[in-house]
C-alpha cells in the first residue's frame, strides 16, 4: 500500500510515518527512511538500489540499498519533491523482480 503524507518541512511527516508503521502488520519489519532531497546525484542510485563490489571506485563490498533494507517493512521516502531533475528517471521495480544496472543490483526480490 502506498500512502502520501503531505505537509511543510518540520511538520512531523516522519513521526506520522513511524506511527503508522508501528501499528501496521509490518511493525516487526524494518522502517527505513531516506531524505530524497539530501542525496547527491553521485550516490543516488547506490543509496536506493545498492551496489555490487567493483561497480565504481569506492565500491569495496556489496551493499544493500534502501529498497532491499526495507524488505517486508516500510520505506519512508521523505522530501520526494526535492529530487533533482536528473534523478527523476530512476525507478524501482514494483513487481520485485531482480534487475541490475551499472552500479546497482537487486540480488533477490523484495516487498516494500
């Protein structure tokens, strides 16, 4: 289920999201928050989708992205309206089908 929580900066959207997660059927699973406006363009895909070792210079180990970390739980996407234009084309696979790209990889299906 997707839920849109709107409001000005500092009005408690994150608090509401955490409260909703806490009373949901997913409460025992992770609550992962990501501030979309604070992600630099160079790490955007790696933060969201993870990366495999060697995908870029500093990728020394495989790293799960926020989608995979939130598997079965809640992914709170904060400040989505602040995503830079060049980043707006990145899309996760809503069916949870594994896919890979130059610097990221889903190693298994996920549910968020």
